[in-house]
C-alpha cells in the first residue's frame, strides 16, 4: 500500500477512534464492531503459520545426559536433572532456595515465577536423597540457594545456559540443548504418556483463559499422583 493510500485510512481510523471515545461503547459493542471490520476489510486473524518450538527426542536427551554424566560434575548433574524433572524455567531455577524444598513431599516452591506467581513443582521420590545431600552440603557451607557458584552466589541465567551449551558441544548435538528445550521435552513427554493437560498445568506455570475453569478445580496433589506414577519411565 502506498503512502497516498495509507493517509485516508489513517484519517478514517482517527475519526473512528474519536467517535468511539465520545460514545464510550461497552465490550460487546466493540467486539461486534471489530468483527464487522475484519469481514469488510477481509482481515485474516488466524495464526496457523506459527512455528512450533523444537523438542528433543528421547534419544537426543539420553545422548546429552551421557555427556553430562561422563563429566562427573555432580552439581551439573543435579542442576540438569532438576530442570528435566520439574520443568522449571532457568530464571526460576536460579532463585530456588533450599528452604523452598519439601523433601518429604518431593516438592519445590517456585516463588514469583513467570507473571510473579508462586506455584509448586514436583520431583521424583527417587531423586530426593541425592538432592537432599547436595542441599545439606550447600547449607553447611553457608549457602542459601540450591545451586550456587564457587563465589557463594546463585548462578545467573547466562551461567546456566553456558553450562548446558558446553554439554551440547561435548555430546555433538545437532540441536543445542537449552533450559527451555528441557522444559519442552518434559511436558511433551508427559503428554505422550497420556497425562491430561489439566494435570500438567498446575506445575507447568501455564495459564489460558480457556483452561482456567477446569484447572482451578485441580490440586497439586492430583497432578503429583499422576506424575509419580509415570516418572519411573523417564529416560534419565
């Protein structure tokens, strides 16, 4: 569209905006108005071309983890397993405090996650012993956060990403493994096991207007029962 053609359209848009301000229409009126405008102007509002995120395969995750295990850095092993088991975002992982972990219930409280909302994420019962030993050793050294650098400070997002990138290179991965790809893998894997979205949502941190009603009726205990029942099949 040329600039000459755009000018009348902009003028009409300004006139419409002024008219709407004067009438102070309600939501239903605006919805009908914009629906009419989309029809009249043949505006396509579908987003079918949205690119789906890349999700590693089980084989790729196993290959990646073998490189992690081969390095024998137990802090990195625990860090990556925590990401894999909980689906925590990297920005959430670096802020987990030892006091946020309930080892008896196998749960971690994510404080002020995405959207400044708190939530609970589970981890496998078989993972609690080694995680508890790590947390105990960290606390004995004066640590507060679950994962701290040698300077007694929590890791940064960038620091975690660099660690994961290192193992991607060592494993010869075609697609580099990032914290978010581990998150995608967990929730995709749970879905493939037949776990309903409504049971995944309480600890994934995802929300949508469409799903809020059913999600609000589910508790974290329901989700964790399903989680614990199938996590034993997890490839790592």
